[in-house]
């Protein structure tokens, strides 16, 4: 069940990508060419963005994740979903480990964990098996 739920956002992204590619083929040049060029550039930008998302997701699913050096606690949050995916853990799995519903994890991830308290952030990191080393310097 977890894998199917986990794959849905990726499948939506692939469907959006296909939609933008179809739309791009239907862009007709107008007389001045500026409008169609702008529309074409917009579609091409979205296609590149979505392709990057799919590529990153596939890399994460393969377990490939390189974490950068993080200097501030507020920089940790955006990496949690990526860590979870790279560790082959579904939202449901993480929710079970934390004793919450999958919907709670889904809400956390929709907001990139930005609203999570530091104590909860530590519980989440523990649950996904990541050790955080914090060093305070003057």
C-alpha cells in the first residue's frame, strides 16, 4: 500500500510532463511570433522543471542521496522527504514509526517540514535513521 501511495505524486508529475509536451506541440506561431515564443518558452521551462523532478525522484528511489553540509537547523527540513524516499520509507512507514497518521506526514511534507518543532524534527530524523550533529559556535 505504501509504495502505491508513494508513487502517485511521481505519476502525477509524469502525467503533467506529458500534458506540457502535448501542449507544446500544439503551439501555433502567431503573426508577430512573440506570443507563441513566450508560450513555447513557458512550456519548455515547465518541461525542464518537471523532468528535473522526475530525475531527482528516480535518483532518490535508487537510494542515491548526497546531503550537503547544513549550517542552520532551518536548512534540515527540506531534506527530510528526500531522505525518507532514499531510505525506501513510505509516508505510511514514517507515520507508523512516529505514531501519527499518514495525513500528518503528508501535511508536514506539503510544507517542507517548516512548521515542525525542533523536538519533533529530531524524532523524525531518528525515525528515518539520520544522525544530526549540532555544533554551537559563538
